[in-house]
C-alpha cells in the first residue's frame, strides 16, 4: 500500500527575519484560530477524497513558526489528522520551533500529542550574528529549549545552523558548531546563507551597508564543519544534513529527496504525487476564504479548495527532478535500478552524455555498479551538477 508524507505549513511568525523569503507573516496572530479551522477543513477534505484512509508515514509542521500554535489548536489539528488518515504507528511527526517561543509545559504537551521530532531554528550562538539575522531568541534560550525538550521526553532533536554570514569569521562559526555539539543533538542541518531577492539583508548588502557573503570563506566553513562532524560521529547523508546514524536521518525530508509522494496542506504549501505538482493559495486570508467556500466543481485527488495550481509534469521534468533531488543524498545517491523501474528507461541511456561529462570533471562517481552520486568535492558545486539535468 502506497504511503504518503504530509507537510502542514504554519505561516505565522513573531518577527520576519532579515534573511527569510519563506511564506511567513508577522502580526497576523489574530488569524490563527480561523487558520487552524481552515487547515482542519483541508485535512478532512483530502481524507474524504480517498476511497480508503490514506496511509501516512511522516508528518511535518513547517513554517513560519509552528510553535506559535497553542496546544489546544494543535490538538484539534491532530484530531483531524487521525480521523482523516491512517497514521503509521511509528510515524515520524516533526515540528519546527523557535527556541524563544517554547517552555517546558508546551514541549511536554507537544510530546503528549504525538510529536516525536523537534527542529529548533538556532542558527547561531553568536549574539551579534543573531541580531544581524533578526532572530528573536538568544543562545541561552536555545540551551534552555533543548534542556526542556529532553525533560519532556524528546529523543530526536535537530538544530538548524547558518554559516557564511556577512563578516562572519571562521572562529565564530567554529564556536557556534562546537556549542551546538555540546547540546548533543541527534541531527544537524547546516545551511550556507543565500541572499534572497527582496529580503532586508539583500537590500543591506545592495546598498553597501553590509559586506557581501564570501563564497570561498563559506566553502572553507562547510568543509571544516563536515570534517568536524565526522570526528564527532555524525554521518552526512545529504548535502546539508548530518545525523547520528541512519535512524536519526529525517524520514520526511528523505521522501522529498527520493521523489516519493507528499501532500502539502496550508497556505502556500507544495505537494507532489507522481506526474502532478500542486500549490495552495499563498496568503493566509485567501487560504481561509477558499476553505470556507465549497468548491465550484468536484476536485480530483490531491486537489483541495485551496489548490491554485496543479501542474502536470512531463516525463523529462520528472526524470530531471528525480536526479536533482536524489543526487543531494551524499551516500545513497541515485539508484540506476530504481530509476529504470520508475521511468522505464536505463539511467545511462537517458543521461549518458551528462553523466560522462560530469564524471570526467570529477563531480559524479559510481559508488558501485548501481548508485550514482556526487563526489565529495561536488557537494560544494551541487547546483553546477543539477543544472545538467533540469536545464536553465
């Protein structure tokens, strides 16, 4: 029986960070009750479309700041999920949280609801860097949040960290990572800062108020971190992700990278089932309005009243995206046998020229007779490789 992943987008934030271009909104907390009711309606709509309850292997509450939702609101969402879908007994249920928005009773409540994986947006241990990023927490709050989470019973915690900030020194980055390691997380996600169009930080750099990020220095930081995490016993399983063994790899994100189906619910969420990509209404008020009104005509799965785009993918698009996502998996890579079984064509036949060219450049390698993957040096040049398969 096919299984699905569920992504639920919670678009609310206390403050929109200077580097963020996600679909998030500050100052709309008064909309939370209406939004949660709309989200429950979308959950139930999807559940009713299926002839039998859809089996769900992972659930991910992302944002935004999902930890802004009160426990009673989350309880209602979980009730809708359990009544509408067949959640695996061992389902991975993740929730993103800002360290400055949680306390012990809240985390204990999350655990009792069924959340079993927390992802804290720590980003930095440096006070000046946190101010630059416009984060609302300080590092002592991150320590306290992790301590409370352990007391609440969480045994699977991820910490997000950002490197390559304008003016960031290697010593500052190294200190942040060392302090994060002192919290003994099961998982670490390390992201190089990118200046996204329209963000305050991009504006500051454009006006000369901040130095631009140094890509060479960021590469050095990445390589240092990768080596340091190996010594600490972490396994790098994806370009930006490390885990203390396979059991702590993020099962939800693995579904994205392996090209498996996922359903996106909430404002601006993206979903994918083979051959079809969906997008919901981006603005929270528009999302709520669409769920409040009955659909004008019957909607085919996985469309909901919130769906504003449902695009059929060509075979070439699907194969290219499958390669692009799968090659992010640094150990696993892309299986030629799975590719052939899925698309009915041998991988070397479809992409022989690209594979030969990238292999000659030292960017791709065959890990064995079946698995194609990035070379270690190509992890810093992933986009150069991916563009060979998805085009401009």
